C-alpha cells in the first residue's frame, strides 16, 4: 500500500478543484506509465524530484520511474458531521485510512461562491473541522473505554494498563485538543495505541493548504487570512502551503511550455501542487533513495530510519532475505563524479552493511544472494 494523504475541509473551500488538478497533472505527465485511479476519490501522484531526471541523464537510462504518494479526496465534513449531519459519518471510513491530513482552508473571497458558514474565516473553519475530528475520536475512546472497564474490573492487568492509556487520551480530547499536540510528550506506547489500535483521527499529522485568490498570488502576503493561518499553524508546528486552486487546475491542462509562461506571469517558480506533494511527503516522514543504471533509474520511497535490508525489500523480498551489502553513494557525490562507473573507479562508492540507515538521496546498488 502507498502512503496516503487525505484532503479535508469544509464544503466549497476548493478541495475538489485541488484534487482534480493533482490527478489531471498526473495524467498529463504520465505518458510513460498508466495513470491509475485506485478508487474514484484516490489519485496516485508523482513526487516531483529533479534529482531523478539528472541521475537518469548521467546514467543514460532507458527508463525513468518516479515514486508516488496517494491523495484521497474526503468529502462530507461539515459542522455536526460527527453526529450525522451532511454526509455524516461516511467521510470517516476514508479518513481513517490515511497517514496524514491536508486541510484546505478558504482564504479567497468570492461572492458567487457560498461559504457554508456565511463568511470567510479560515481559522474558525479549521476549528470546526478539528472539533468534528475530536468528537469522533472521543466517541472511539469512550466506546473502547466501556469495554475495557468491564474487563479491568475482573482484575485483568493488561486491561488496567489499557484503561490508563484510554483515560489519558480521553482527558486530552475532552479538553478539545487534538492528540497530535502531545506527540512529543506522550509515551511511544500511547501514541502507537492511538494510531494503530484506535485509529484516532487527531493523532495524524496535519498540513494546511491556504487557498487564495488569483489576485493574491504568488504568496498571499497581502491577504490577512493567510497571515492568520500561518500564525495558527506555527503554534502547532504544522506546515502551510499557499496556493490558488483554480490556477492549479488551469495549469494542469497545459503543455509544459505554456505552464511555465503562466507561472512566470504570476511570479511563481513551480506549480503549487509540487509544494503540496513535497510537503505531504515530508509530513509523512518519507525519504527517497535511488537505483540508477542503463536500464532504469528509479526513485523509491521509504520511511526515515529504514535500514538497508528493509530498503532492499522494497525492491524485492528476495533482496531483503538474501541481503549481503549495499553499495552506496550520495546523489551529490555521484553527480560530481559524473557516473556510477566513474565514481567506482575513484573509489567513492561505499560498502554498507545490514545496520546502515538509508539517507535521503542515497543512490544504492544492493548485493544479495538467494
Ligand atoms: P470543495 O467543496 O471544497 O470540494 O470545493 P470545490 O473545489 O468544489 O470548489 C467550490 C467552488 O469554489 C467551485 O466553484 C470552484 O471553482 C471555486 N473555487 C475553488 N478554488 C477557488 C479559488 O482559488 N478562487 C476562487 N475564486 N474560486 C475557487
């Protein structure tokens, strides 16, 4: 399964516009590989990384394969959704499956587009969404609490421990705070329990996407809503990406040359989508390593901290089982050397063992034996 980022937000903030731009861009770029929509609301998106193309160039590779993350368009979140308003609980099934959340906040004014809350106020909107997620988490905690309390009464030691964890989580949520706020403080076991047993929503990392008007491009510096979003996000150490979803969807349909011209006209260096994708990638704590050669140069996604054999296992399970060693060089050093073979001649390729932690940008050749 790929890494998934769920797009959430109130209605009419630009979620679908953004999601469609993401998937359209992907389709346009994906001449070499079939675009795949896994489910109607899931799009698999290339992680833009120019290192991949530079590597392929020096290795004269016949094929280039990027790495992907998945975006899920999660509709149906409105005030009261946790109690069944709007599409009610349907959104929850989708949001449980994602690894991180991208919350779209409306920072554009447009009289023709109704705001469900009657005015543009992204920080209030964020609170509304957050409260729904907290309410849902509290429900999950309380349900479990009821069960575990019964077992704990019989003196079961494990149940007593679980009860303690549940009560801690309940306390946080009852204070109307998201569990992620305590990521640095809570013991690992509590966090893991919140993530992997209860599948809580508010433990997932969050990035904010400020959707601004065309007139506020490139960065929305003159837009007071953006400033407030940034202030709010800084308080929780969350990243903010500023985009104009409508421009993104226009860009998505254009050939590259015209895209560049349009971007330049707005003072932008790259599509906002690239920033969204890369920020999502970082938020998920992901890094990229490469395999490079004449046949194919390819990017691979792993979690930060993955060791060489497990990274090899991403390519093929045989490679993990029969792992012997990894030949490694950093992207920068390889580019400086000019090619893998030249780097080898100069003795720049290191040999690393099973405890080596793969770093972002490593170019790797795995030695294995089955
Ligand atoms: P969703 O309900 O959050 O998925 O919102 P949509 O993506 O469907 O957008 C709702 C409406 O707002 C549509 O009519 C969009 O064309 C419009 N919209 C989206 N982004 C922008 C924007 O950046 N500026 C303006 N003016 N309108 C936008």
